[in-house]
C-alpha cells in the first residue's frame, strides 16, 4: 500500500512475501511520521513548526492482507530549528509471524514560499531510513525528497505532495504522490474534531485511500487520532493506525 510521498518499502504487506527488515519499514513509514506529516494523514503537509516548538508523537499500527498481519509501534519527535526549518527523528518496531524488526528515520522540512498560517504554502522535504533485522546490525534502507503544497480551500485545507525515493535494499526508485483534504476543527459534544481523507499512490503499486479523524483533547497541546486505509487493487492491503501527539 502506498504510504508517503518520500519513502515507502517496495513490498506488499504480507509477512510470507517480504524480507524480515520490511516489517519495521512498514511501521516506520505508515505509523511514525518522523515528525513531518500531519497525522493521521499519510500525505505530507507544508506546515512548519516555529523555532523552539516541538511535537512528540506515539503511534500504534496494524497492516496486512487477508489473515496475515504486521503489528508495530513507533515514536517520533520533531522540532522547529530555525525560521522555516524543522527536523524530526523517529524509531519503530514491528513483528509478524514471530519475526521482529526495528527501524529509525530522520526527516527535515524547509518552507520555500508562504508564511501565513491561513495562506498557501510550499515546502521541500527530505528523509532517510535505517533498518535492523534480527541478529544483524543497522543498515541504510532508503532516502527520498518531496515537494509539498498546502492550500486553504473552503472549510479546510488541501495538501498536494510529490516525492521520489530510493529503496536501497530492493534497489528500486519510486515516484509517489498524495492528495488530501483536511477539514477545519468542528465542535461536537464539547470537543473539537477534524475529519480528513486522502488518495495516495506511486508508480509501482497503484493507489489507495485513507480516512482519518483527529480529536483535540487539550487545545494547542494534546491530540488523539485514528486512520484506516485500503489499497484499490492487488491484494487490497489495509493499514489501521491509532496515535497521540503532544506539543511543547
């Protein structure tokens, strides 16, 4: 299933078909945002953290096709380093059919144009990924670049992303894209909710849809979210995630 516009493993989510290292790659790419993408979307956004502001995100994920399942968890930290620049680090672990894997990632995002929160913005992203198989050391798994635009539209924001990544383990290059709509927060039951939806895809595995919902638990400090996505073709892999974000 396509995951992000910068990095994704080039293997269908079936434990019997994938190398052990891919298990952690799934969770890193679909569950841990490296503090870049605005969960629970998989499509990147052009928002940049202000200098000195940080966000800590924790995610649980389950992916698979048919009876096969890959489960994992991840943790990501992102901070604004300078005006128009933020960076993030993420770690993840996953297991399936008794096989375990770990992953780590670094990411950065630069604002190229547009500074207003309520106006259009354009940003450049970069990411790198490392994997560790059981009994083996860490190895470089991939790297990617992306271009992202966020444009206010009606009662929400549209995000458009285009990326190119290199899967070093599979020796494959992948061009990917994402188109998402994120609604403005809406009050319901005394809480603030933000529904969202997106289409993501690449030039190797086709397209998928993803639906998400974000709840503001504490204004400007704590958010809870969930997402569910499914590929349109092939074995129609599914990915379910639950997450929480704390800003400080």
